[in-house]
C-alpha cells in the first residue's frame, strides 16, 4: 500500500475518532460549561453583595449545605440537581435570526447596475449612472409588495437618452421587467419633459367571469374586463356566486360608431374563438348573424339552426355564397335606407336590424381559394367593411397572430377596433393594435388575456369572459350551462313557417343576375321568445339536440 493511501486512511480514521469522541464527551462538555456559568454567576453575585451582608450570606449558605448533608440521600440529590441545572444552563442558545435584508437594498442596486450601460455617460465623471454611482440618486421613490416584489418605482434618466425612439424605450422596458420579474404586467409612463420613467406593476385581471347578460345599452358590446385605469365605468357581474362591480371594455357599434368593425388576433388556444362566441351571444337578441368558420373546427356549431343565425359556413363554397349575399344585402340596405330618407318615411325593420358577420380563421379559406383559382373571400368583404356602418352591418374578423400578413389591406384599414390575445412582445403587440403598447406583457398569460384598442385611444388590458363551447364535453358543466342558457332556442311555430333557405336562392340559378338577389332573398325576422316563461336548456340537452339536427340534411351547412 502506498504512502499516500496510508496517509489518507489515517486522516479518515482520525476524523472518525474525533467525531466519535465529540459525541461521547458532548454531555461532559455541556455540564462543564454549565458549572462554569454557575461559578461565574456566583462570583458576580458575591461581588455585587455589600461587605456588611457577606457574613450573613455565608452563614445562611453553610446552614443550607449542612441541612442538605444531614438529609437522607441529601448529598446525592444535591449533586443530581446541580448536574441537571448545569446541563440546562450549559445549553448553547440559538443565535437570533438575522433580520431579512431590505428588498430595496438588494433589488434596486441590481436594477441600477443593469441600467448603467444604457443610461451611463462614460465621458462624464459626474454622470447619474456610473459604475461607482449611488442608486438612491437615480430612483426617486419605490414600493414593494408583501412578497418582496417590486410594485412601483420612479427612475430618473439623463437628458441625452433617446426617449423618443421606440427601440430605445423597448430596451429599457425589457431590462426593468427582467429585474422586477416577468410573471407580471408592468405599465411604463415616460415623462419626456422631466426625464422620468414611472414603472408600476399591474394586478392580475379577474379570469372567473363567465358568460352572462351584461348591463349595457343597445349597440354596446362588452369585449371583456379591464382594470380601473382602462375604464371609467363599472357594471354588475356575477363572479364566484356573488355580484361584483367590474370595469368593462365596451365597444359601441351602429350607424354613429366611428369604429364599426373589429379585428382580433391571437395565439392559438388563447381565446379568439371565445371572443367571437361572447360577441355572438350579446348580438343575437337584437341582430342577425352570418358565421364563417374557416378552420372547420366546429367551435361555432352551437349556433347552427338558431333563431337569428342565417348560416354557419365551414367550406369555401358556402363561405363565398354567404359573403356574396352579405355584400348584396349591404347594398340592398343602403338603397332602402336612402329611399326611406328621400321620401321622409321610417326605414323598414328588415334594414335597421343589425347584421353581424363573424369570421373565424378566414385566411385559411383565402389560401384554399388561391390554390383553386377562385375568388378570395376577403375581397367580398370590401362592401360590408366600407359601407357597413350606414347599413347596420358589422364585421368581426378573428384570426391567428402569425396570419396578420395574409389579411388583406382593406380588412386591416377598415377594422379600427383591435384586440390581441395571448403572449405578445412590443413589436407584435404594436403591429396587431396599430399603435404602441405602453404595457409590458407577462411571460405567461391565461386564455382570454390580452389587450384592446378602440380607435385612436390608448391600449387597455383585456380579459375575455369565459364563454366555452357548450358542445365541448371537456369543459366544466356550469360554464357550458351558462352559455346554453344564453342561446336562443328554436320555436316550432316559427320553424313551420320558415321561409325558403337563404343560400339556395343564391346558388341555384347558374346564370341568374345576383345583383337583384338581395331584394328577393327573404331575411329571417327575429323570433321573439314566448311570453309565458323563458326556455332554459342545459348543455347536455343542447348537445343531444344538436346531434339530432346534424343527422338530418341541412341547408345551412354546405
């Protein structure tokens, strides 16, 4: 065996012996430490005793010792008591826990150091941001929440920083969010006059508001809910079984609306189809719907054969026929409205009833049309988009965020109400909303969370109401029942007197003149619910009923 191995083994044995000896002699060391503390206490008490009282004190002490000695087993009990007392006193007291450091002293210097490369003036020895600078001079005020996370901070920056350039601002916002935590949203308020940046962490929006009837005026659609800074009003909503006041994001439509059409973009699975269902449920009581599901996912199958729903199309052929009818219906409405104004008469009811065109993933049908050499469905939207406000026609276009480049310029130009859902960055958010986004999104967002911008207003945070597909068996039953209760149900008497199908008149005559078709196409009149009692259907009955309807040949599916 080599010398090195001998030394290593000897060192291990010595360490093991030392550990065992420490374990064996630990009680003796404890008792010895206690006896020493007893002796120190007795010495200090004797030194504190006045000289005239030391004699009586010795006499009393001797009497106590003599009494203990004379008792049966007295010396043994005295020794046991002394050893126990020494063991108790000889314990090593726990060191007091060090106070937690102030979060400001830990996080703000790190933030100051991270901002120094962007705000620092290396040629200026007195720069506000430098390697050996004081972070308290750069931060005017700060707040931390109960968890020690940064809640608000005011940052001063030098005048030579290019705060008017979006790219420079985006770099600073990214650094601040990285140091403060990417799990929350932050609002950045740039004060260019005073060279101040105010950063505030935003509380999460309520994500448990289910589909329900909202308290709104005619022509108002609740896109979702936001925080107090994004809305000046509140409406009562049922949340968690109680009535709460929440600030809504209200979109106003109609002939007096400056933003009559909406474009919603989002990442897959983050709620664009949910937003369409929410809008459809709010629009059905006072309007008619034409729905095109370009992805053919069946997300809107619950609207098939509903009163007020003209058609739900999933194929290219059906989508072209439906959108062509929508264009002709827009023209017919314009003619009827102009004639009524010219003669000083009230407009007919069939042209004043709002018509909603809900389009989900229409770009997929556009690609299919280009491959087959047919008309792009987006081209048929030009008339409803340009003249829809006067004709009471509203277009809602929802698609994936990465499909923005495939959306036609007409759609992008005429949809002045914008919604973006899902995780976005500064560039994609600004491109989708048509303006800069002064809120740094969180790294992970729940479904339905995003931002909305109506016209030229500033973007606001948005949480879409939970409007699940009532035919989705994986969705919770209470949420499915809430949506099913809002759907209009079929009336047997109205179904017996239903007019001829809409699409049949558009596509049956091969060489017919389609310009006159809108005046001849019967438009479904709104079916009023019986006055006796409202009809309530559960999601289970809705699923079975729709399955029976889909088993029969329908003219609404092409």
